[in-house]
């Protein structure tokens, strides 16, 4: 007779993984929107920096789109990796998720102050990130899962 032990991922951790997938989706969408709305971005840059000529405005918008794509691309990969790795129950995945998501919330202040383009989205994504962290630390089932 064999005994099978299943290490089922608790519901709070599953929810956190789902929230990370949604956050990852936002990191995919942001650069696409920035690229598609470059004229809006240029208008915002021109309004914030009236001393910039047309060439400087265009260059600034190009830099914003490129750096935004790189930054959000890295966060996309990190969120997806963490969403997968959290299922293993290793404590480092919970710690890395916590640090990365809370830092991302702090860094979103830069996005908020840089452009009004994402003002409606930033608080929602920040709430998802904080909720994911809470789900990994607060429920007893999640705490047990990462300390076994």
C-alpha cells in the first residue's frame, strides 16, 4: 500500500498568483498604449516643458516609450515567473514577490507624476499588488504553506 501526499496550493496563494497574472497583463498593456498614444505623450511633454522644441519633444517621447517598454517588459517577466514559482511554496518566492510588488507600488509614483495617461489604472494595479502581498502573508494557510 502506498500513501500519496499532495501539497495542494492553498486558495490564498492561488488568488495571489492570479493577481500577479493580472499585474503582468498590465505590464504588457502599458507599453502598447504608450506606443499607440505617442501623440498624447508628446502633447504632455510639450505642456510640461514649453522650452522644448519639436525635436526634443519627439526624442523625449521616444525615450519614454523605449524605457517604459524595457521597464514594464522586465516586470512582466518577473510577475509571470513569480506567479509560476509561488506554487512551489518556497519562502524565497514569497519574499521576492513581496519586495518586487511593494517596490513597484512605490515606483508607480514616478509614472503618476510623469503622465496623466495612466492615472485611472495606477491605483487599481497598486491595489492588486498590495492584495497579492497580503494574500501571501495574512491567511494562516498561506503562512503554513511557505513554512513547511
